C-alpha cells in the first residue's frame, strides 16, 4: 500500500540518476496525495523522459475518470492479468521518483503516521504503470504505483509496500519486453529502510511543508 509519498530536493539527484535535465527542478513536495499531478519518468524516443501525471490510474475504457481514486496502487502479483492494468503492464510502464513514503501504524483511529525512507537518504523510484484517457487531443494521463509484500524490516507498519526499482533495471522496466519487466517486480529493495514517526498533519491531503 502506498497512499502518500515525498519528493524533496533530492529530486534533482534523482533526475541526474536518470540522466535527465530540466530547466528547473520540481518543487519540494512533502505530502503527495492521490488525485495530484506528480513527476514520473517513462520511455521516450531518446530514452527516459519526464512527465507530469495524475496519481490514480484511469483505464482508457473507463466511463468515469473518478475511478482513478480507487486505482492508486496495483498489486504486482496480479497486474499483468487484471483488466485495469494488463495493457499498461504490456506497454506503458513508468517510474515514480520519491524520497520517502508514509505508512500508518494501528488498526483503529487514531493511527500513527511514519515516514519510511532509504537509510542513506538516497532518492529512489517506485515501479509504476500509466494510462491515457479521454480526448486524444487533450488526454488525461494517470499512473498507479505497484506494490508487493513488505520487506521484513518494515512489515510491522504494513504488510504491503511499493515496489522499488533498482537503477540498473530502470531501462528494462521502462522499455523492455513485458515478461522480463515483470520478473523485476520480485527483486529485493536495493537498500535498507529507516523510519521515524511524523506529524498527524499528513492525514490531511492539503497539508504541505517540511514541518510534516
């Protein structure tokens, strides 16, 4: 499960990791939420290319774009066969740069939010899927983050976590054959996790800023 995440000044380092250059780096974001537009990277004609996509995948055949709010995550174990995700698994894979993500401890309110991030504070990328919906001249472009069973070190917070793609596998994930790309979803996280509790203000999608 991934319902909120962070992309801070390490975004510039992430762009360098992809070999990308932008006129200006994306702004720091401390509480990226479903329905918001976010930085993603997908295959372009000359290699990885940045894009601004809305979080919450809307299949091209959907009648209502609000279905995207139910498709912020896709289970990596079943994405290749589910109608909502299988075409994207074949042809439209992306990477979602991040610095951290949030998870909530507890089964009953009030739940306690925690930040989860690389123990060496490196930026990383979630494996994602993207789609186009609506008017071909002005389409809505959206994405979903793939999830898998949580690593043992953070399973005490939640039993699911985003799939993190190792940099060596970026090109294969973005533009390789679908079967080979699917094999990458079971690869181990390429670093160890660290965690700490954070402000309950992250529960409100309108909250932003480093104090979170």
